[in-house]
C-alpha cells in the first residue's frame, strides 16, 4: 500500500523532532487524524504562534515573547549564571532557589565544527559585567562545556568580576537538562571560584 | 519563572500525543522554536492538510484521501480481513503477502464502556458479504478482541461465508520458558499435524 501523501508528509515533520523515529512519528500522525478538527487547528496555530511570538531576550538571550524576558526584568543582575541553552534555564528555574539572572550562550565553543567565540553569545556577556558581582558558569560538565567555561573565565578575569564554575556534583558527561533537582541544586551551591 | 504562554500551549498539544509526557512535549516545543520559519509553517500546514484531506474509505473504513481507498479499488474483494484500527492494516501490509481487502471496525465491543455493536463498524461489514468467500477476523488476541471476534462470527454464520480467526500461538523466536500460560495453552491446543 502506498502511504497516503499527506500522512507521509506529516510523519516526516514529526520525525524531525528530537528522538522521534519513523514508527513513533507515524503514531503521532495517526493521533492527529483522530483529533477533533478544533484540536488539530489549535495545534497548527500553536506551532505558528510559537514561531511568531518567541524571540530572544535582548539582555540574556533566553526565549521570551517580550523585548526583555521576565527574569531579566524582575531579578537581581549582580549574579549572572551562564548556560548553553534555554532549556538549561528551565531546569535550574525548576529548583526555585536561584535568584540571579542568566546568560544563554546558544552553544559552546567547538573548533572542530567551526564554532568559535563569535558564533556563540559571548560578547553580550562581557557587556553585562558592569555592576555584576559574580558570573557562575554552568555549561555542561563535558569536554566542550569545560573548555568553554575556561575560555569565558579567562575573558572575564581582567574585569575583576568573581567567576565560578558549578561543582562537579553532576556526573561527568551528563546533561544539565536531565539532572535531578537535588544534584543540580548541590552543584550550584558548591560552585568553585575560578582563580 | 512563569512558562511563556505560547510555549506552554504548544507543549500541551504535544503532550496530548500518545506516550508523550510533559518533559518530552517541552523538548518538542523547543525543537519547533529552533526550526526554520519555513519548516514550522510546513509542519502547521501538514497538520491542517491531514485533517482536511483524510477521511474514511466508503467501503472498508480505512484512512484515505479519496472516496474509496487504494486497496479497495485494486484488490480482490473475495477475502475480507477484519481489524480493529487503521494501524493494524499498516502492520499487515508491511508483510506484503496478503492480497485481499480489509474491514476496519474502529474499535471493539466493550460493554463496560458502552461500546456496543452500533458504535463500531459492524453493519458495514455485513453489507460486504455478498460475493465474499472468507472473512478473517484479526482483532487483537485479548479479552475484548476475542469477544468481538466471536460476536462477528455468529452474525456472519447465516450468510454462509467461511469465517476464520488468526492463529494463536507462540511468536516466532519466542522461548517457551517465558511464554505466558494462556498463550502456551492455546499453542498446544491449536497444534498442527506435521505431515
């Protein structure tokens, strides 16, 4: 049986999502067929809305539907926690005990893939150092994350702002996004100054 | 941090898909944010297109973008294989050696959830018996599937059309040691003579 064109097309889009194989994508497509027309229309509209409304915060680079994100608008800017991706912010916010602001790099240095300092949002971070007391670098504890942390720490040094790295409470090679709240919380409170 | 409304809404839609939890749904939503605008627009359009174009085949009840599905248009109608859902058709078509047509019930009898003979597509099956030589009932080998198979077989009997049930037994490659008692019992009672 030839697969129906429109179903094949939708399956293709679903399988472009992270961790979704062809079989799972087909299940999702069938689920859409079984949705009410209203739900399907709402689903499609939600996709368009997210693309239309969500941009990057002018200050920290997190996803936001405003010019400046809610965290930057409301929080104390004397402590800046640097992460690789917006979903890392979501993971840390879930703990609820961090009260500073963030800076999202949208990547880490990766010379073998031609990702240098100009490809990630490092220069924006340096512009924020005025008035900052501490920068906590919370890139993933893997090779590229460590190298990026060291690079940023070196850049910040001349500014005289204290720079720290989250503690290796996280198993090496793990991803911040999937860490449990306790581990993540300990990793932040045990942060070590980079001297 | 308050979750951004439009992201929360899209996450909600993704989590309505089968087997998708809140965390996975959020990952999918972030993936949409990271898609190109063209891809996101295509994704949304594909959802709408599927809902608009896909209906049920007038004859067998399978999903189709035409009045009558491709299988019903091209295949021999003397053998009708009865399944619960469209995805069962996809599974059987993948084997590639069944040459008859299908009849999709879109459910099984389930009295405790008020699903009676009028709630699934049984009457349409009876109208197709004229000219049919055999009806193979391939509902799932569980309680409701068995009961539905027995009910349909009884309804077909007066029409004088041969009715069969797919075989129960051990799956190919299974180990007897790990088979459940019901399956093993059926495999033994349904044994076939080695000629």
